[in-house]
């Protein structure tokens, strides 16, 4: 493992050393072989990798191999100019590949350089640039698609993290390839310059006798050094060509389903009609043109035969697939798991008519899925609870513009949306009326109007509150989730929250476990808090309070009161803002009456008041609440800690949104003014 860590560093240092310390010709031959070997390996990996990210280090390899190749060019140039001989590899390329002919060698070298520089390198550079730009531009859309799939339950959290990482890696890879492709272009230019220097300098030194020891005639000098220069250029340009091809293959990969070889065979030779036409054309060219008949006609016949065999195999495959599909359908119906899967109930389900599908379909500009993702984040920040996955589904049983919200399979709310219209609501102070279709706001039941796009600016200028259809559904869904969050909080969700706390407060969780406080008991306390809109985000304080008072009582209602008192700072900041906050209190006699009516049982405690007293309490409560609601204030009632829970349950049936607080839940700095008292 230590050798692997050192290998790259040693290799790069070795490249620098061979530039400064000229190696002998035999060592240079070995290094040329290594260069060709590395180029072939990189090309084969590029061809047979299923996706570009499998070679995420390619930009780094490109830089290292380019540096290595340039270093070898420097070494070979030194040997050519100093002695007219750069080893057997260079000599073989100059004589064998070029056929020992100076003119042929120059032409072959020029063709290879043109192909590498003008075609492959330039094309790869452009593709890398465009791909990097498109990849970066597509990142936000891909991230939103992942969030949508996660929100609808198509993928898990782990899959979402993996896909996000893959998108990030892909953007980093193509961004690096955009810059790394410049190495290939620069290497090609450098090869041309080095070759020109070798040719001009070698010929000059050969004629003067500096390179060979004796002065050579012009024809002999130019023949010798041209072949050496061409050999040196070819031994460098051929590996460079292989690397350029590998670069082009990587940046042009468009699929990750299989390697290129299988994809080429599948895409080129999968349509029998194309093979029939191609075979017929080849036969026609062989019979009716001067082209060699012994090449074209047999080849055309082979194509026709292959087309016939391919057509038969495809028909058989379709027949087998049809039979297999029928058998699988029958087996699938017989499986008992199909019945079991029908028993699953979605915690939160939003169903809608087909007329509202454009609100969900992102390809049609719908952003309801994105809003649903934001709902989960918003509630997590406000209340500290994990909202279950919200599933969206169209339902042909509903009218086209209707939507319904189901909690645990039970229809709890819904409404109708007029697509391509906006809902305008009068906040109460706008006197001028606008034309529209009368309707009712789904959540609060307030009167509203449906107006067209052309009326939107005028309505907003007049002071109307104007809301688009996705916002109406999202707002309604948010409030329904808030009102039912205490029922949606499962034991598994509570365990997830505890595990999150354990990462930074392991001692606290260990104490909770040592006192045998069950997840179910914690769940009841958290549900009680959420039921009254109290945030459970400060879970550390909640668990510390439960650990402190679990030895005193195991009653979930009493533990909830202790927790509320520990959270008094956040409760006070939520309900008491500014000076002289107006509240209602309870008559001490009423509090004594309530405590005297509390009945204790094995299942817990409950309040047992007769009907006449209960009605008197309701009448008094409505009278006092009207004092606050008439001036636009939220009714808040203060009670003693032991009475708060029972009074809240008593009045919940007539005033579910009434805030009932105990004196111990109020910060001493909060300024409070009592304007009424509820009595019997």
C-alpha cells in the first residue's frame, strides 16, 4: 500500500530527472516502450468503460502522460543532435514505418499530425467544452429531479445521496476535461515544433560534423536526420494519437448502459431493413459498375443473409417475450404479496383530478413537486419534526379541477382549483370590486374570486391578496400537515430523531436508556407538544427534562407539562411579542372546581364535570374571547400548571385553536395584562 502511494510521485520525479540527466539510448528505448504501453492501456480503458466517471482520474493521467511524452522528446532530441542516433525504437520507426524513404516518412508524419491536431484533438476540445457547459447548466434540474423522486418515495435517502454525489462528480469531471483537453492540443503543437527543430538542427549539425564527428554531404545529412526526426516524431505522435482518441471517446460517451462495442453492434446492426437496403446497393454496384464484382457481390449477399437471420431472431424474441410476459402476469397475480401490498397506507396522500396534472408535471412548467419538498423542509425548521413522504397521485374518480388530502388513508380536506386562474382575496379594507368568479378559499373558508392573468396586476394594485393555484394547494397541504402532525409522528420517526441527537449528546441518550424511558413514552410527549403547535426542535432540552422527571412520574401528560415549562423561553417568544400582551385568566374557584372533578384511573386521568357547569364555562369563555377577537388579537388563556391540561381538553371541542398556557411557561420578562376572567 505504501508503494502504491509513492508510485505516482516517484514516476513524476523520474520524468524530471530524465530531462536533466540524459539516459542512454537503450534506456530511452525502454521508456518509449512504456509510453506506447500506457497509451494503449488508457485507450482500451476508455473504450470498454461503461461510463465516463469510471475514469474520473483521466485528466490527471492526461497531464502525466503528456509530461512523460515531452520529456522523452527532449531526451531523443538531445541524442539526435549530439550523435545522430536515438536508439533502435526511433531508428525502426524512421526506417520501417517510413519504408526508409525520406519523402514517404515526411508525408506519413504530416498526415498523422493533421489527423491528430486538426480532427481528433480539435473535435475533442470542442466536445469537452460544450459538455462541461451543458453539464453545469443541467445540475439544478437534476438536483430538483432527485428531490422530487425522493419526495414521492421512488428512491431512498441513500440513493438520493449517491445520485447527488454522482452529479457533482460528473460536473467536476467534465469541467476538468474541458481544461485537460488543452494538454492534448498543446502536446500536438509541441510535437510539430520539436520535429522541425530536430530536422533543421540535425541537418545543420550533420553537415558541420558536430553531431557525427565528420562533416556529411548535404544529401546524406538530410537523409539521415530526416529519417531520425521522422522516427522520433512518429514514436511520439502515435501514442499522442492514442491518447487523443481516448479523450474523444470519453467526452462523447452518451450512455452508461454498456460498453461501446456492444452499443455499436446493437445500434448499427439491429434494423433488418437497413441491412436489406445496404446489401442490395452493394450487389448493384458490383454488377452494374466497373467495381470488383468478386468483392461487392459476395459482401452484398452476406448482408442480405444477415438481414434475414436478424429478422427471424427478432420475431422469435418478440414471441418469447409475449409468452414470458403473460406467464409473469399470471404468476404475479397468484402471489400473496400482491394482497399484502394493498394493505399499506400512505401517511400523507394528495390526489387530484386530471385537469390539475400540469401543476405537477415539471415538463409543463408545474412546480407543485418542488413546493411539496419545501413544505417538508419548512415544517422541519419550524416544528423540528420529520414529515413523512408526501405522495401525489391523479385520480379519475375526482372531477378534473378537484383535489383531496388524505391522512393515513382518510379524506380530511380538499378543494377545487380553476386552472390558469388566480385566487384574489379581499383582506377587508379594499372597497373597489373587480370582476371574477365567486369561490371560497379552501382552508379558511373565506370568500374569494377567481380572476384571469390579465386582471392580476390590477387586483394587486388595489390591495387584493392574489395567489396562484400551486400556492393554494401547497398552503392548504401545509396547514393540514401542521394540524395532524401529532398523529403522523411514528415511533420510527422518534427513533430517528433520537439517533440524530445521539451523535452529539451520547451521554444524554445513554441516560434515557438507563432509566428505561421507552420510545413510545417519548412519542406521546412529543405528540402532545405538536398537537398544540409547540416546536420539538430543541430535542436535547426535551430529553433532559424527561430524564430528570421520569423518576417522579411516568404519566405522559405530566411529563408534557414539565417539558413545556423547560421550553418556556421559546413558548414566550412565540406568543408574547411587544409590550402589554393581553390575556384571559381563570377564576381561582373554577380552577379548584376543575381539580376536584379530576378522576384518576389505571389508564390515566380525565375531567368529569356535569353538563350545566360545562355550558357555563363555555358561555363565559366565549364572552371573554370576544374581547380579544373583536380587536384582532389572538385569545390566550393563562392557568395554573396543574389545571392547564384538563382545561385545554375541555375547551378544545369549541375552540380548537385556543392557546392555553400555564404561568410556569411564561418568561419573567414578558409583560402581560389580564383583561378578563373565565368563571362559572
